[in-house]
């Protein structure tokens, strides 16, 4: 199954969860903001999301500063 994350195509296993995918690319739910198919996900939604073939993700790392 294929998905696109930040304009890069990834081949992932069927029924892959978003947290598992994020872990494989070095991110964690709660430390990034994820938009799936142009819809922003809350951390609780992201934690329960199962990716589907053709999903498009935008992943933005949360950075604190001042």
C-alpha cells in the first residue's frame, strides 16, 4: 500500500497505524501536527488512525521557542 507524506511516497504494510508510521520516520504523535487528506487530526484522532492506500499526509514538527 502506498501513501504520500510531505511529498514523499512511502510503501507501508496494510493496516498500518499512523503512530507506527510516524515512529518509522522518527516522529511521535503529540510532538507533530498531522494533516491527513487535507484534514487536521487532533492527537487523540491521530493515535487511533489506520492509514489507507493513497492517503496524503502533511507532518509538521512542533517547535517551542521565544
